[in-house]
């Protein structure tokens, strides 16, 4: 078949999938931190110099650069420092809109973690609000980040001194 | 508890990061690919100075001027460069088994097209004559893989 020109209608695109297989190594601190979640414990590490507690635990303080050689346990309750009301669905996250994503400063920690807030109207969320972790039931926790389902307004007051030695 | 006091089992996890891009071909490469599918024909484009560019880019790599007329070229030509892949990396390379990347200067063209030789790839070398092995009608989708591979031709 002889043609005088290529087809007038072009192909519009080609598929070019980038596929990157990783073998992620948690490292000592992240391994201990994740395994502790199975026992409903949230761990941090304490800076040798400033005594600040970082969650999840880090080997060195990003502030003083000193080692954080002590692991401690922080509370599963804390305070919202800042938050965001999400109105746009995110691929891979099947949550009813709108929902609240918040920074939560756990009791005993000096740096907030990022958390999902549920069981609460979005308009009731405010800075300084007390929240508590809702854990997966016993026997279902795997030692990963999914072990904490979300945070909700605190239903009990936090007891005792934080952080605690482990 | 201090880090030095603990015996910690290593923890690892396999993860795959995937980006399902659709690469826009544009009007020139788009028509080149459409011709592979519908005409089973490889087209080049003439640029200023008279050279025929395959695959066409829509412009001249020498002076940036716009491409002009479409020119049909043969589906056979000469290998001008070879890279043999003995240990393909999963999904980074197009096939799990060893093959050769080749630059083929097709008859009628002045530049070389990147493709592969699979059959007898260990015999391919610069100067080898090769011919396109097309997918049959109905299986071509408007992709460079409408040409399954280039096959070695017997030396003239």
C-alpha cells in the first residue's frame, strides 16, 4: 500500500509508565518505633543536649545536631497546634469529605505529628483542642502507621507525667 | 532505654512507586505513529538542507528551522550503533530476556531510529543490515512497538 502522506489524525499520546521498585530499610529507631505501635505505645527520642523529644524518634536532633540517644514513650493524647479542612479528594485516600488533617503535639513531645481527626464536626476543630488516638483493636495491629486509625476529641484526661522512660 | 542497649531486628519493606504517565506525542510524532499503525509505513520529514529526519521531530536539529515535506522511507537499513543488554532490569528495559538496542539508519533517511534487535542479537554489529518485523494488522496500536524488533538480514 503506497500512501502520499501519513494519516492526518495523529496519535495523541503514548503510555510511559515509570516503575520504581524500592527495598525500604526502616533503620533501628524507625523499626523500634513501628513495633511499639503494636503495643499502643508511641515512642520518641530525647536530644542529649536540649532534652527535647522528637516523634517519631530521630538519631540526631535537627536543631542542635546532637545525638538523641535515649528512647522515651510519649502519650497517645495531645493538642492540635494547627489544622486544615480538606475538601478535595486525594487519590488513594477514601475518606468522607470534608475531613480535618491536623498537627498534634502529643503530651511529652516537642514536635507535632501529622494526624487525621475524626468523630468531630469540622467546624468544631480548633487550635489547642485536646485529642486522643483511636487504635486498631487488639490483635489487629501490625506495627505500622495504620495502627493508629485517627485522632478524636479526648474523652478522658491524660494521666501522669510524660515522657516516660521505656 | 538507650540505642546502644538494644538489640534490634532489621525491618524492611518492599515498595513500588509507579507513575502512570501519558506522554503527549504532538502533531508530528503523532502522525508518524499513526502511519505505523494504519499504513505500516515509516515516514520521515525533510528539513532545510535536504536531510530526511527519522523519526520526524518537526524541526531541524542543525538550525532549528521547521520541517517541510513528509518523505516515506524503507523499513530496512543499516545499524550505526549497538548497545547489548545482557542483564535487563525488570520493567526498566522493554524485555526480560537479553537483547540489543540499535540505531538504524533506514534507507532514504539521514538520521538513525532507535529500536531493538532480539532474534540473534548477539550477532548484530555496526554495519549490519536489518529489517523491521511488524506486528500484524489489527495488533498495531500507534506505538513504536508496532515494530516488534529489527531482524538481521543476510549480508549482501
